[in-house]
C-alpha cells in the first residue's frame, strides 16, 4: 500500500483555522485555505497600518507603498523574474490572460495569425482568445492530448507553423493534474517565432517555478490558489514585451500626464494597473509566498504526490470508480463513479464531512474529450493527510452502497 513515509508528511493543519477537526477539505485546486500568517498579515494591514499607496506624502502612505512594492519584489524572486518591473498585479489569472489578449494580442496580432491552445485548457485560457478571434480575425487551433491526459507536444510541434504567434497552455491541468513539459513547449513555440503563455494557477502552489529557466514569455497565476487572498493575481511578462504593450484600462495611477488633448502613460507595470489597487491583497500574497517557501516547494510537491498515489490506489480498488489523468498527477485526482452523477457524489461526501469539487471545472472541452458531463475532483494542499484520503475512500464506498 502507498504511504506518506517517504515524503515526510507535513503536519500543518493547525495553521489553518478555517478547517475544523474532522473535516477533509479536498478542494484546494478551486481555492486554498488560508494559513494564520496570511490572515494575520491582512488583518494587520487593515487594523494598524492601512493607507493608500503611491499617492500620499504622509508617512503611513509611504510605509504602505514600500510594503506594497516589497510584495512585487517578493513575487519576482518567487518566480525567477529578471526584475520587479516585469510583475503586473491583476485581479487573478483570468484578468492576466485577458490583459494579454486585449493589449498584446490586440496590438500585435492581425487577421490570419494563429493561436495554439490545448484540449485541457480552463475556460479562462479559451474564451479571451475567442473574443480576440471574433474581434480581429485570428484563428485558433487546438492541440490534442496523450491517452493519459497530457498535452501532446509531439502533435503541437507538428501543428505549429510560421503563422502561429502564440501558444497558450496550462502548466498543470486543473482537472487532471497533468504537468506540461514547459521547457519543451517553449522550444517548439520559439522555433516558429511564437510566444508562449503559461497558466500557472495549479503549478505555483505545488512546484518551484522559474520563468527564465522555463523560457516562457507570459506567466499568470492567482493568489488564492497559493494560500493567499482572493481577488489578486500576477501577470509576468518579459520586460521588452511589456514595454511594447499599450494600456488596456484607463484611470488613475497608470498615467504620466493627462490633458483633454492627449494623455501619456506610465511605464510598465504601472501602465497596466489603473485605479487604487488591492493593497492588502499584495501583502497577503507576500505572506503566502513566505509561508510556502518556509515549508519548501519540493516538500510540498512530495507530500501531494504521495497523497495522489494513495488516493489512486484506494479509489482504484473500488470497482465502480473510474480514474482520470496520469498516475503522477500534481496534487489533483479526478474520478467518476459508474451511474452516479458527480453532484450526487459531492452531496453524499459532504454528509461525510468531505469537501470535493463536482462539475465541469470550467473545462467543458476536456469533459467532451473524457466522454463525461462532469467529474468529481479531489485536490490536495499542505494541510491534507492520509487520514483525509481514507475518509474520502470510505465516503465513496458509501456512495456505491447507496446507488447499488
């Protein structure tokens, strides 16, 4: 039987006050629970040091501006950016992708240019490109998957032409947990002169990311999946790419000089951050990164990999359960129970104090490829243990008894 012994299982549940005793929270891929240091950082910001940033000349505003920009520098170090000026704060990965589509895509692409996506993409990495297609006439191609649910880079390489200007792939699938060979994806994209955008939402909480080593051109992720606050995220892009991108929203903070005749704009990243920002979101993300790096991403990855192995073993032993995705998925296991809708699975598991996700996971094209309307999904975080897996397995056994 698979165990957590080799992974030195983490024992961090006490850091997460929103997880009561006996509740198995297995929905981290949707949103991670928040550790006490993140909660405390946000509370302190509102309680004792709150002020606006970038505008005030009084000391507290200056101090908050320093803290806000320190968060930007912290993110840059966390993902290996060459400069903090390459870090754009956004509301989340969805907004980051839309920003790239509107600003870079709208200014750099023309009718007949092509974009390559994959079958497993989240809707947030499909719909913005469709909106761009409908507006300016670019074409979208879709890369197939390997039988175990990984993006088929052999097929991608065969599909790419000089007409392709962008490849946009998930670094880790939010449904299957399959991990992209991002370095190879960058090589084959750059071979035809295309840029590579990576959706890193499910990657940054689970593995070390170095955007320069990956050689991608854009990278996006959301804070709330990294044990940080909701409503906050990051777009990274190479400095020379950002410098050539026009603003996509207008307002305060992103300007150099405004007259009724003409406006000039601030350099990146300020050019893309119109309005008063989510100040405490930045401070919360800073605390979340500190928390994750104190544990160590290799330790987190090993812990979740062991939980995945144990889950696949326990659920795979139940005859009516169908498992999806590769054996070595990153922190995520999607499954179905024969003749039982995933929503019913989720409801019964809730009665057993197990929280999972049930539905299409904003990946309907992938559901079509799997041949199901929806799946049940268990996803892990640093607070989970082998006991949670056993509780899940017992809950699934109850599901099979109820539905015969």
